[in-house]
């Protein structure tokens, strides 16, 4: 299963890199149920081995695209997010105190916390793009307006994979003029 998962996550990262939706400095939120990847019910069979495979590819995405990563914890930590301290400070997010572990935070968040340079937990964020592996409900952490993406690779192991980007709100009503293609629009 590990070799297949590596190929699937690599394909997802490759599609993100080729998509044209990533910009340097954007915040990329990741929600992941390693239990779902392994074919079990969310929250029942977490695996740091699965998390390690996913994390390695997401580090590649971070290096090549220049994005900042945020890993969503599970509901036991109120879906707080593991980020680098620099990201938290730069973006003005509220820090909360906990250390994610596999049974309270989730295996993916716990693994990311151990791998990051100066990890902290943010209470909530407003990410530009996101990857949800296993239907962990990352939508609460995406900027408005979320736009679902339909990549070819739609699974990681046994888990469904959903991706999204965001775009600025359209304002002004029926007389307003909008760009024909909003894929290149990037606003803070």
C-alpha cells in the first residue's frame, strides 16, 4: 500500500504544481485522515507511516511552489492547525496551546508537528488553497470564495481526495465588469 500511496500523493502534488493556481507565499491547508487512507473509519486507525509518505510529498510542494503549509488537527483539538511560528506571526493568527498526538490531534497533524522547525497551533486560519484527504472538512479554513478543483487523481489509498482554491468575491452587481478568467487573480 505504501508504494501505491507514494505514487498517488506524487500525482496529486504534480497536478497542483502544474495547475497554475499556486503562488509563492500562499497558505496551503491540509486535512488528512490517515485512517481513511488505510480503509478504516476516520479517527480509528491513525498511522504515522501514512502521514510520513504524505508529508514528504507536501514538503516537495512547499519547496517547489513556495507555499506555506498548515495541517488541520482533528475535532479533539477543535480543528486547530499546525503551522510554523513564522507563518502564525506573519499572518496575525491567534495561537492556542496543545501538542497534537495521534489520538488527540490526529496522526497527520502529530507527524507534521514533529517535523516542522518551530511548530505552533493556530486557532483558525484563512487559507488560499487546500487539500482534503478523507473528508476532514477543511472548508472552515479556506478564504471566501472556495472553488472546488477536479484533478485526475481523486484518491489517496482508500480515501477520497478533494482540492480547492479560492478567489476574491465578485462585487458590484449586474453593472460590474469582471475579468474573463479569475485563475490568475490573487488578492490579499
